[in-house]
């Protein structure tokens, strides 16, 4: 089954409604990267008139996790996945349209191909957030744990 932006955004609506209501949307997914967009609005702001960090985290996590899901589905595997750790660096206020991009598709595919049943593995994936001016807003790192099932 081919994973599309429409399927991922429908998944958000039904399974992650807080992300959907906050305006988080998958814009692009391919073999190399996943881009997720969100626009600063009243519904996702903090008291400092910028995007709440948790909304940024939802978008960033989705950009990394969607890549993992893409390769798991394409290879028709049963794999459980979970975020074990995350780190974030915020460098500017998040206002306007923000794009979160994870460009580690090749690394994800290599890890998925190397999974063995019952043997857990981890991978650190990074999502970089860029505003409309091309400035880096934040970098978020997620350690995904993957376990292949029979």
C-alpha cells in the first residue's frame, strides 16, 4: 500500500485529533524525506504570541515517524515503534508558516531492512523547522525504537 499525504492527514484526523485541530498537516512524503507544515494561529499559540512548543513537537515527531511508517508499510512488515527519547533546540519564535523536514529516508530504509524478528533497534531522526524567511526555528531529535514481530 502506498502511503500518501492524504492518507496520513486522514490518520491524523481520526487517531491524533489534537495535532489535526492544531493545524499539523503532512505536505510531502517520498523515499528521501517527509515535510510537515503548520501555521501559527490562535488555536496553537502560547502566551508569548508564537507557536506552542508542543505543537512544534507534534509536527516534528510526525515528520520523522511518517518516514518510518512509510518503509514499514512498503515492505509489508509487522514492526512496533515508539519514541524513547527526544531533544529539542529552539532558536527563534515560531510565527507564520513553519515547515518541519526530516531528510533521513535512506537511513530509515537501511534500518528497516536490517531488522530481525524479536531484536529491537533504535535510530535518531532529526526534524528541522524552517519559517517562511528560510530561517531555522528549531531542531528536534527523536530516538525511535523499532521491534520486528513475527
